[in-house]
């Protein structure tokens, strides 16, 4: 069916058109397949807005909006409009079906010039079971008063980056992708600290204890007594086979004897800080995979710190915290930028062979290290931890606190060999091994020991993922 508004408009304009019926579809990609139409010949509309009002952007369905190009063409900084502003204009259309014809719905429009090259143009006319076909010249006449220009980029261009090509999720040109924020918007929002999630109160209390050199085991135990689930996670961690304690661990005080005071304090801080987020559980960066990687990385970073020469001054508890929270930026992405997180999660799942930082930068123009760094700085976390989060993909980093970033990088690459995490490669980088003064054989034995404690570490990860 056609939107009655669109149908009446076409009749007034006396323009011929054809209708192609197809089974109900949930996406333009599916509709195009049903109708045997190329996505490049299917026009779609995205409604943008700024303080001056709304604008309809019309582009091929296999393209994504180029916000910089639109700004250059119109001199306006337009961004995706809120659904509640859009819906009243399309009251006689099926939800999510916006006909890419501006005039009958009282919009000004900007149209991608590639559509002017087509001899016929297809579009959804306000329903999900029909495509409307117009002659190319008739489609152009309907947009005679619109601005035309190159306002979009081929979606497939995102899938190539140097030596790596990667597969994009089906339907990349549609919802929820149409709501993606431009990189500069993401950067601005994380720089505006009031938009960042607040540190959980328990993490605040533990950070104050950590920053006070007079803190005692009794004070730590008293604080954790107010959070039985957090205490239970620490006890369970201390009970794991990796630490080799032969007796039962039944309290935070016993866990402190097994793990050490500093480690328990940092452990509690990291576990409490991770509670600030609620993101999807599935996928390679969902909660399940995130916490599995985090707890294995934490254990391995702690062990590597114990192996490293004493003159490096590494603190095993702080190394554990760095391993646990080094990918915190993924949680922040899922918390603040849900369409971006969904897209990244799906794309990483389809392309396990491509380094995740390349996928992030290509899709979003920003990566999780910058997001995590901004959050930890806002939370006033230790400088060593901030450095580890910011630089753990940078093999060349050698400035202050470099050893903590190197520990995390090394742990990530070692765990990649066991299909855990997002390390760029499976082979430990010689430069990092040398900087940390570590013997490769000892490192490999330690990694095997950590991975063999799968039952204990997976149990902690399951608790954290809920």
C-alpha cells in the first residue's frame, strides 16, 4: 500500500509509477531481495535536524550519510532527528517506512547526486510490503527544488582498510545504522563529563581507601561487608586453583591472606567500577565475552607482574586492575552509544581476523581506548591504570607507566592464542618482552597455568556478566 499523502501527491503531479508487491520485510535489504532490485537503485530517506528545523536527506540504500559533506553543502550542522519529532509527519506510513519524497510531507530536502544517474528509482512508499518504481527523470522532477550534491559514502567503502578487508552486517545502510553519531559528536560527548556515568558509590568508597596509606584490612573488610555479592566474588576469585591455596576461602579476610591486601583492594575497586554499565550480553564485545576476557587478562597481568624484575616496581594488584578494566571503553560505548555498539559488536563478530581497533576506527572514527581513558580520568582513577587503558594497543609506547600498558598488551596477545579477547596477534612481541625483562618460556608456562583454571575464572566472569 501507498501512504495516502504520497498517493494524492503523485496523482496531482500526474506522474506514472509502478508498484511491486512483496512479502512483508523488516529491512530495505530484505525488500530489495524480495523484489529483485539492487540496493544501489533503492532510495531511502533519513530525517536530520538542527535548531532551524528538520531536513530530509535522500540517498541510495547502500550508502551512509557523510555529515561533513552535508555541512559543507548546506552550512548547517545537521544530526539524526529524534523519533518523536519525525513520527507525526508520517502518520499514514508504517512505522519505520519514510518515503524519500520531501514535498508531500512538507520537508526541505538534500539529495545525493548519484540518484540522478539512474534511469529508474525504487522506494518504499510508506509500507513494508511494497516498492514503488519511478522513472529517473520523474524522481528528479519531484526533487526539483531540493539541493543536490554528494552527501553520502558507499557503505562498502567502510569494509576496506589497507591489508584488511572485512564484511559488514547486512542492512548497513538502514536502521539502526541511520542513527549513528559522527565521530566528532562522540568525542564531544565523552569530553562533557556530565554525560558520563557516575562512578558507583562502592567504587568511590574503595577508591578513597586505596588513596589513604593508613587504610587497614579491618577497614577494607568493613566496607566490603556492606556489599555481600562483591565480597562473594572476591572470595570466589581467591578460591580458584590458579592461586594454589589448599584450604577453603570463606571470607574477605582469608582472601586477603591468599591474594594480599593491595590485590584485594584493587580487585574490589575494579569489580565495583564495572557495575556502572548495562549493555547487551551476547557478541564478541557483549557482557559475557567482555568479562571473560577481563578476568583472564587480570589474572595473567598479575602473574606477569610477579615474574617481572623487581626494579620495574610493578604492583601486582594494580596490574590485576589494569587487566580487568583495560577494555572499559566498550562498556562506555554500549552505555552511551547503543547503535554504534550494536554495529561494532556485529561487525567484529563477522570479522574475527581483523584487529578490533581497525574495525572501530573505520566504522566509528574513534576507538575504545579513547572512550575508556576519558571515563577513568573523569573518575580520577590511578594514572597507571589510565595509561594502560590508553596505550595497551601501542607496542611502541615507552613513556611514564609504560610497563602497565605493556603487561596488558602482552596478556591480550597471549590470550588470543586461546581464542580469548581481542589481541592483534597470537605471538608475544619481542620488544615488549624485552622491555618487561620476561623470559618467553616462563611467560608461556604462566599463560597455560592461567588458562587451565577455566572453571574458577569462568565462574567469576559469569557472576560479573549477571
